[in-house]
C-alpha cells in the first residue's frame, strides 16, 4: 500500500496526514503529547482534510487534555527500589548480583527480583527484563486467542509480540496474523484481553466501522470500560508515538 505523508496546521494544531488507497478518513490522537494524525483516502485534497479535522476539534482537544493529565513514569535506571509494573500490578525491583544465569522472578505480592552478574550494565539489565516481559506476554496471549477463536469464529494463524510506537496492536487479515504491543504485559489482563479481541474482530471487519463497534458490543460488552482503563494506566517512559 503506497502512502504519501504531509503536514497541515489546523487552528494551531499540527496534523500529520497520510494519504492511502483507503475508503474512509480516520483521525487519531496519540500519547504522550497528543500528536494528531490523519489517515485519508488518496482522493481527498487538503481543504477536505482540514474540514474533517475542524469537525473533530472538540474531541481532539479532549483527547489531548486526557494525555496531559495521564501519569508518566520517570526514566528507569534498573536499580533496587524502583517501581516496575507487571500485569497491572506495581512491584519493587530488587537487583541481586551473583553467579548463575540472569533472570527475573516475582516474589510474593510486591517484589520483582532481577538476578544479574556483577557490574552488568543498565542496558543489559533492561534487555533481560524486556526478554522476560516478552516471554510472559506470549504465554498470556496464547490461551486468550485459543479461547476467543471459536467464539468469534475466526482463525488466528499467528500471534506475535513487538514494540510498537503508534498502537497497542495490529492485524494482518491476509496472513491471519495479529501483533500485540510489548507494553501490554505491564497492563491489567483485562486490558490485554480487550486488545486481543479488538484485533481478532478486525479479522471480521477491517475498519472501525459501525459494524466493528457492533461486533465488539456483542462479544465484549464492556470493551469501552476496558479501553478507558488502558488509556488511564501510567505511560512508560519511552520514546512513544502512540
């Protein structure tokens, strides 16, 4: 799919415009700073896009305000005493230096123990934690996909995990594949399930149409509450564009 990218300024707001061979225009507002992006059909000119953005200005401003009020984490230095999240729960990191393989273990209800060799650099500590997060997310996704596939009557050939800068998940209908953002392992399981179902429903309806929302209402009636909880959760300190 060919994409043409440009920028417009609408009422003092910079808007990134991506023209694609699609049917409908979509306006998105992304954390952490409320960046506005429009995916527009290739046929639409700048004036038509400006009018679409103007018609959504109230919603855009509400979204940006909610991001301004959303909690942010400070940069993680991977040292004992820091707070780290796992499946919506806050844990105190305990870095233990010693012999043996590196790893991460949850101990009790409040401790996340990171075992590393002496003098392990911060970047390596982050990689160890990220690898553990990735494995845990894959383990959490698999049973959800298995449970929801017959309910939705869809076939997911593959579910993968990756870092994403613009979304919580994505779906390749042709390949029958869904992708989940690594950040989701830090969020409550009901939020992860919402994104899993969301992407699987896209196998039935490509775009966020009334039919898509009706399917979400049918299969996951509280999806809006889950979405709001996900959007209220603290944002990790990262170069996010989501």
